[in-house]
């Protein structure tokens, strides 16, 4: 799909001391009162909402089945990331979309077009048919710290422009997407989320988007997750320029298989398991490299492999067609192969 992406990519790229004296009493040098702290907290949240709120949209979707008949309606949230109408949301929000509409907080609504979706990270980009829209500033999720303030803005259960707050509970979580692929470095928060919050922004105290809210654990309290904005930046650039995210693949099916201690010590392996090849795609990269059913993959480019997810991690960002070293165990021998991953 061809889109005018120049403005968006440019937008992404551009993208009280306390005095004391000997004669002062403890009461006199006491820090700010609880009321003052609460006011400061409130001011921070209000400031963020006023800054980011206009860029948060409601996404209405008329879904269609594969037979192209209408099957119902869905709704979620999104955030405008460029003034010319590019909106970032979740892939599952626009899944099977027959028609998409973006509604602003001021009541204006615009038809939107799906630019691209990436189920592997649960991210998608749509483009509203408008320009000069308020856009949110994208932050840096690599600089986040556990305990810092996190604010979610979205449309939970159809209630537009709802704000909820909390803190970042943990970093570096792994979350499995609907496609089955592992999403790395997911942000965990205790910010209350509900259906409809999906696709809305998670922002910091300065009003910078640090993540895209994607999931909550039903029947649990204080367990919500967001895709880091740095992951989103990469996905957006791929979707806008190519309509899809390029990923390298090997063309094999594997399963985790334990390795006996004797074999592990003999080959000086760092892990107690490997990925056993269950099948190889006909004329795929793995077969062309000489990989066979029953081979056990123990390393890629010198990095130990213990699970299928480890292989996915190594392939993230790996350029298709570039050689990749493959270390396997076959017939009680260690063998080195060279595979040229293809583009998925």
C-alpha cells in the first residue's frame, strides 16, 4: 500500500531545596504537607491530560468476515502520532476491519484507512482523512524506571476520554501476542485498564507517550501491560513504508528438547535444553542449509538456544539474506551450518 510517509517519518525522527539552620525546629523544616504533595500530583496529571488528551482518539470498527459480510462492531482507542492523520493503535482493535472511523475528543469524526497491522507486536497504524490534527510526543521507553508515574488515556467500556493513573510495576516482561509470537520488553503497570483502553497511550509525567496499552489480566488487580514506544517506533516505520513488518524466518518447526547432563558437559553447552527440528519447509532456508528433522539447534551466531522463543529473539531485526551461523547436534556430533534466512 502506498502512503505519503515523509511527514510521519520526519515527525518520528524529530521526534526545592530545603534550607536549615541550627535554631530551626523539626516542625519548621518539615517537608511539604500531604495536601501540597497531592496538589503537585494532581497538577502533573491534569497537565498531562491537557497536553495529550486531544491526541487520543476513539476508534470505531465495522468488522467483516472472510466472506466480506458485516459481523458486528468493535471499538478501541488510539493516539495520533503525526498531524497528517497517522494513528497508532492495537492490531486486535482493527482486526478484520471492513470500515474504520476515528473520533476526536471535540466530537469530530473522520473515516480512516488501515495502513498496516503487525499481530506479532499487536500494533497497527491507521490514517484518518484529515490534517492539522493534534499529535502526541513520543518518548523513550529505554529510560523508564520502576516506580515512576504512568498515566493511561483511552475509552474503556465506551466511556470516552477516561484517565487512569498508577506506576510502572516492572520492566522487561515478555507477553505472548495473539499470533503466538513473544513480545519482548513489555511494560507492566498497575494502571486500571478495561476493554476499550486497548490501543490508547501510556504516558509519563511530562506527557510523552511511553507505551501502547495492549492487555490486562482478567480477574486480577493491578496487572496491565503496554508495548514499549521504542518497539512501536520501529513497527510504525515498517508499516508506513512497506505496509508490513519484515521479519527473517528459517522455515522450520521446532520443539524444546532436554539435553542430558553428559552431553551438556561433553559439548560444554550453557543450557540444559535445545530446539529439536520437527519438520523443515520444502526448499526453505533451513532445508537449503542442510538442516534435517531430529537435529537439535543449540546456538545461533554463537548465542545459546534453549527455546523456540530464543530463535525468534535472534531473528528480530536480522536482515533477510544475510548469513546466520547455526550450531546443531546430530548423531552425537556438533556441526556448524550456515543458513540464509528469508523474509517472512
